[in-house]
C-alpha cells in the first residue's frame, strides 16, 4: 500500500464525529461500487458522496478531514520512519480474527510496532481486575505459561493486575504476546524501552487503534477492551466483578458465541466469577482444566426464583385434585393478578386447564379426577 493511500486511511480513521462502524460501512460501499472506488477516491470524488449515502453533515466532516491531509501525511512519514506499521482494515495483513469477531465495528486502522505475524497466530486473551487477588494472579500465570507452551499468542491490555501479569508470565516462559494499548502508540515510549528486547526478538507486538498521540484515558481504556476480546480465539477470565470492562467484555463474548472460560472461585471469594459461569462461561480450574460443577451451582438467581414459583404451584396442585386461579393465588402467596397467574400456568408443561360449564380449573396432567367438579371454580375469562 502506498504512503498516499495510508495518508487517506489515517484521515478516515482519525475523522471525528463519525463512528467506526459508519466509516467501515462507507468504505465497504466503495468496495462494492462499480467501478470499485479507492480510499483516495472516497475523499477526492465529491460528486459521488451523495450516491454513497453521505449526509450533509458527514460531507462537511469529510471536507474538514481533507483539509488535514498534509498533517496526516507528515504523521504517516513520522510513524514509518520510526518503524511503526499502519494497517488499514482492507489490508491482507489485518488480523482476520479481529475482523471476524468485531465485523464492521473492527478498528478502521491499526497502528503497531513489532512482529505482525503474531496477528495471524492462535491467540488467547487473559483478562481480569486491576486489583485481582493472589489466586487470580496465579491462575493468570498458569494460563500464560500453558498458552506459551502450546504456541498460542497471549493478548493483554497492559493494565495493572491481570493484564501485566499475563504479559510478563508469557514472556518469561518464552511465549509471544500482543499488547493492546488504551492510548496512542507514540505515547508508549516508556513501555517500548522496558520491553524493547522482546519487540526486537519478534516475541511482542504493541498495537493501538487510537490517534498515535492520544494520551491514556478511561474512555480509551473502555474502547480498547472489545479489541482485546476481539483479537483472541479463546478468552480466560481470572477475576471479574458484576460491572466493569471485564464483565461487559465477557458477557458480550458469550452473547456472540465466543469461547469464554472463567476460573471457578474458591468458597468465600468476593467476585462474580460464579455469576459469569451461570451466564454460560465454561468453568475451569487453576490450570485451565474443565471443572465438573453441579448443575444446581450453575443456576442463576432468576432460574432459582422461577423454580421456587413452580414448586409452590405444584405443591398446591399435588395437595388437591384441582384448583381455581383464586385458590392458587391465595395458597402460593405470590400476589399476582389472575391474568399473570393464568399466563404462567399455561407455560407449565405439568399443568392442564380444565373446564366445567362456566368454570375453569387447573390440575396436574394425567391425574385421576373422579370428583373433579365437586367444588365451584372461577368463571371462565
């Protein structure tokens, strides 16, 4: 890719006021346009902006970005001269795993330094709290060492706690790692000095999706988390709370069908690891081995409450041959309306609805009812 093309890609990536998904969507329209349009033509052929679906406000933003091309050109020259790489989303060197996991939300451009071959290798993300306990840090070291032995690249975010432990344990074991920065790559000078040997030997890649001179910020740290998860084929959670970046990333991964593993907590631990397993993450032990967790332990609070409601209803129906809605409301103490109770009963496969003229009753399916209609029921709604 030419330096001119890289300049236009950087202009697109750093354009304020347009979401990443929208930027990628606009380039996708160029890609399928007949004839196909280049990134340069996206900026230069203004007569096509309406055809590509740019709104009036977006066209103004493109004009403003175009006016900054000279400064972007200097930035590109500076980055390349210092040994940094610039990888647009349409490049064959762009990580396929990241693109597959994030789709059109994948970063438009990646800025990096180090061994780009690591982007194509099997990868594992080890994530967790900045204030993780010793058990979580030991788990992190174990997974990092195992991943290194298996030839898998470990992805981390360079934060204190689990992130830094994963990085250092991987490199100490002779493995390879990718750091995903919550800041611009040009602001990581101290990190490059500390890990220069590993970068030079091809065992470490440092990567950023943000403006090269952007300082660290909470917002960038949160925006960085999906990239960490998106870079990995497998996600190992050492420790999580019920809120925060680790929890949000893991739950999003589960929602998308990703391979998410969580350390099964010891009794008395104050974390949300068990809740994450109840959400569908695979429970593992300290070495990453599968844990045979009793099904009762994996039930969510909502599932337990639903089962308790069903037990109360079934207990009433087992104690008498049939019951009206009023009977069930009063004896279960649920405080529900007739309509809500009726909806719930109709969703229970063990319960059947029976009629007698203007009355309706509920009973257990398959039960003998020799004197079913000896008592009055409720009027049929």
